[in-house]
């Protein structure tokens, strides 16, 4: 109930009073990673940074004061974070003590994640078998699949980033998700062409075909997180972006009011589904509001 009223009041302030208040914080806690995926511009193999517990505490408190009530711990691979006996679960507990409603960890699922205590887990799944492996490395799909099969987490979802290598795997990925009892939902994003990864962006025709396929499956009841209104907006990608809905704190401590895409000038080619979902919420699309409430308060 408390969460529902907070969300309703937040919506009133941002929609009708035109205030720009974040609801979510994306905090990059390390850029250390155990993979080096082809589509990624974040990981740092040579000189990885691991933020200190006290720095992350300050960043959580700052984000909370700004208004954010949901936090996503990002990396690098966030499950690698540690400091003097503390691990990622210590950060989850800290966020809850500060007052965040919910915590999320996005992971590549290369290590077992049964012990993770975040409210929701996002596993990055970029296709089935060889499609995932050609982006993330040989054997990564098999490890992910095994670790998912061992999971008892109640809110485990997967995120597929569609690019020029894996778009033929959309339908089999949907079947994989539907048949896997451990996975709640799948969310689709498109590759965002950060510097050096431009070649992985798919052209507009393929993007529209991919979206039509996803909408077709959604109508058949497949467990897809994106709303139909949000998916339709992603076809043209020319809607107004309100990316201040999530504030970002980068691994070097830079505090951004909005997504890194703006800093890197890639908004016109943005592939993040959240941008179109938020636009639909602002336009009071019922299907998106329901999808958003399910995501936020279950
Ligand atoms: C940077 S990763 C960090 C968390 C973790 N290492 C993982 O792979 O899940 C967070 C998410 O960003 C996605 N991502 C990476 N590069 C991207 C890009 N260029 N466009 C869209 N999503 C991207 C990844 O697929 C992953 O789901
Ligand atoms: S596992 Fe995540 S952070 Fe690491 S390289 Fe892949 S997408 Fe980037």
C-alpha cells in the first residue's frame, strides 16, 4: 500500500507539476567482469574499479533523498563486488535499511546465484545456445542455463538485448522462457550503439519485424514484460525521452541525472525498452501502467 501511494504521488508530481524526480537509481558498483561481451562498452579488464561500501552508502542515500525508491545494482558483474567480508547481499540489506522499496541485481549468471537476496534478479540472456555464446563467449549459455535451473528465486526474469547477431533467436528464446519454470518473464531491449559496438545495431526493417514478432507472441500469452504500447513506440523510436526517471551513478562516481545514453549522444538510437514504457505511462496507456505496476509492486 505504502508503495502504491508513493507511486501515485510521484506520478502526480511528475505528470501534472512537471517535476523531474527519479523513481529508480542505477548504481554501477564495479566495472570488473568475468566476461567481455561483444555488445558491451562497460567492462574493464585492465584496471577494474570496485567502489567502497562507504561510497555506495553515500550514493544510495543521495539517490533516496532525490526521490528514488528502487535501486538496480549494475556493473561490470555486480555479483563480484566484495569488501572485507561484505558482499552484494550486504548492499541489498543496506539499501533496504535506507528505505528503498526494492532492489534488483542484473547478472550474467556465470556464477551460482541461489544466495542472492535482491527482490528481483535480471539475468542477461542474449538468445539460446550458440546465439548467446557468440555474444558472451563459449559455454556461457550452458553455465547460465544450469544456474537458472538451480534457482529458487521467486522473481527471476531475463533480459534479451536484440542485435544483428541474435535476432534470429527471438522465437526460440521465447519458447525457452515459456517452458522454463524458474523464469518469470522476459524483457526485450535493442542494442544501443555505444562507441565501438555500432556494428551490432540492427536496421529499422529488422527492428520492426522483431517487434511485430514479439507483439504476436505477447498476444498469445507468452510472459513478456514489455507492454504492447511500449513495443509499438520502439518501432519508430521518435517519442519524447524522459530518462531522468532513473538517475545513474557511474563507476567513477559521476552522478548523472539520467541515463548514460544522453552523455554519449546515442538517444536517437536508444534500444532500452524502459524509455518507451515510461513514455506510454505518461500518456496513460493502461496496458503499460498495469505492466509497470506489476514490475514495481508485484
Ligand atoms: C552492462 S550489463 C551489467 C550486468 C551484468 N554483467 C550482465 O551482463 O547482466 C547490464 C545489461 O546491459 C546490457 N547491455 C550491455 N551493452 C548493451 C548495449 N550496447 N545496448 C543495450 N544493452 C546493453 C547487458 O546485456 C545487460 O543485460
Ligand atoms: S557480463 Fe555484463 S558487464 Fe560483463 S561484459 Fe557482458 S554485458 Fe558487460
